[in-house]
C-alpha cells in the first residue's frame, strides 16, 4: 500500500528559489506545509500558488522550534523536509515516487544523500546523508537552535535517493549572531553547539576563536566521532592560516584517534609537507589518501575528491618536482580517470607531451 507524504518547510525571503523547489517535488507530496518566519518579499505569495497551508511563525532565533512547528501541521503518513534552495531531479523524483509505492510499513526513517557540490561533469563531489523522510506517528523532534538535527530512532532505511542543494544566497553572519546572542544570554551550549559555533567562527575568519571552541568541543569528549574527525581537520586549516606547521600536523594526526585515516586529513598532511618542499613525506600522505576506503557508511560528510583525483594530481606535482617524470605522468593519467577534462589534467598532459617532443 502506498504511503502519503507531507512536505514540511520553513522559509524566509526565498522568492528566488521556492518555486523551483516546490515544482520539483510537487508530484511527490500529497500535502505541502510552508512555515514563513518573516519574509519581506514575495515568498508567501509564491507558496500560496502551491498550497493552502501557509503559516506564519514568529522568529525566536530557534530553527528547531520552527521545524517542529512545521511538523506539527503535517497530517500524512510520512514527513519529507526540504529547504527552499533544495531540488529533486527527475531521476530522484522517480525514485521517490517508486519508494512511495514500495516502502515497508516498519520503516521509521529514510536516509537520503544531500549533494552539496559537483565536479565539471555534474558528479557530486561533496555529499552528506540526512534523515529526510520520517514516519509522522513517531513524533520525531528537531533539536538545536542553530544547525538543528532530527532526533531519529528505530528502523532506518538507507536509500540511494538524492536531494540537490542549489544554494543561491550569499553566506551571511545570521547563525554567528544567533550563537553570539545565546552566549551573551548565558545559554548552555551542547557539544554540538560548541562544534558548530566553532565552524561559524572559522567560516567568518575568526581563526583563533574557532580553534578555542573546537578545542573545547574535543576536550569535553562528548562529541560524535565524525564531528571529532572534522574538528581536527578544521583546527589544522585554521593553524595553516599562519603557517603553524607542527600543530597543524599534530591536529591532523589526532583525527586518527577517532577512526581509521580519512582521505581529507591525508590530503591535508600531504599539502602541509608539499608547502614545505618535503616531497617524500607529501608523497606518503597523498598515496595513503588514494588507498583508504571512502567511509560510505560511517561519515555523512565526504569530500570525494580527496579519495580520487586530487591526491593523484598532487602526486603528479610532487614527482615532477623530484624529476621523476614517468611517475608524475602516471598519476596525472590516474587523475584523468576521474576528471578527464579537469584543467590541471589537461595542462599536465600537454606539459608532458611537450617535454617528450623536445
């Protein structure tokens, strides 16, 4: 028996993207719930052309509260959530329509890919995974006033359906200001809050403060292992702003305490040594990046370039610097298997061809 789906969204000033989002998912949703948190543009009018269920929600600097309010308005079997700059491609729409007809009743949540960036061929280069479709009767709740997450338990189905993020807005300091206001008000920060506040500091160039809060997060020892790994890499990135090589290296190595080495931190280490012209050690770490497994079922945050073409391009550079042109050319061709038309691959290929002709 087919399931029914309520699409629940929170929006504010999304007139440039909302119609595309709702059009892409219209055939899938049996009900569309739009919660407006204070738009000053045509967002509500656009939403009203797709649904009668448009509600106002007074913004209280709490994303979880807004999303929970949206979920409270749903009436169908399952709830699908999206942001206004997300879309469902035709291929993924068909997959979701098929899932509607076949989803077993015991499934409490469906995980979907979230594609955040793409290579020149349109293949996802950075993705995460989210609980996107949840059983309404389970009353799952959103937690976190910023960078909220859906607290899901029970039977979770890992689907191959993907939501595509089409970010249009310029990155703002909205979330940073919410965190700062909460700190000033004495709001207690969870480990997750500490981690995401550090991310906001880093994204806005406040590197010393970012390091301070990443360290608080790690020292507390209560964070999710994947966030711990990410925090170590991001501390390294902050330290590299002032070329603090040794502590940057140590931070990458610390990430190995939480799980097997990840391609992202192997590439960071390779880059650190490459910048110091220590090509042998750079080669070691870039080689390792090509050998470690992509953590498909562990991490929701994967930069696939760090496991595929990027380390090969960097190995090409390292071997070229050492005068080992055959090895350099080999790694450029290995990179080309992943990104055949990448400018670096094409430049290197011509470089080696010209070298052979002289």
